[in-house]
C-alpha cells in the first residue's frame, strides 16, 4: 500500500501514475495528515467495478435461492442448453 501527501500527487504525477499501472495498486492520498483520496488506474477501476457487479449478482442469486426460488441441477441445465442449441425448444 502506498500512502502519499497531496503535494506528491501534484509534484510526482507521472511516478504515481506509473506505480498505479505497473503494480495494479491504488495510491492513498492524504491532506493535512488525514486520508483524502484514492488514486488508481482506469484498468484497475474497471476490474474493481466488474468484480463488485459480479458480487452483487451472486448475492442477488443467493438471496433468491434462500427465499425458495426454483433451482436447477447441472444435468437439467445441460439438457435445456442442448435442446436450445439443437432447436428442440
């Protein structure tokens, strides 16, 4: 984890940018000794957003399962997919 004062962001932008991209890690920026910002590369941000979106979908699916929604076995799903692929459904 890298923690830098806000003046470093202004003075060493290229170094911070390179670090975020190469290490795929965010940089935590402080202002007056207190946490203020988190800086990360666009790629890392997009990966994080995709991961959070997937977690949200998995949580929603788990909540449906717990509440009694119908579930399917692997065999049932495979049979249905084969039927769809072969035009039987």
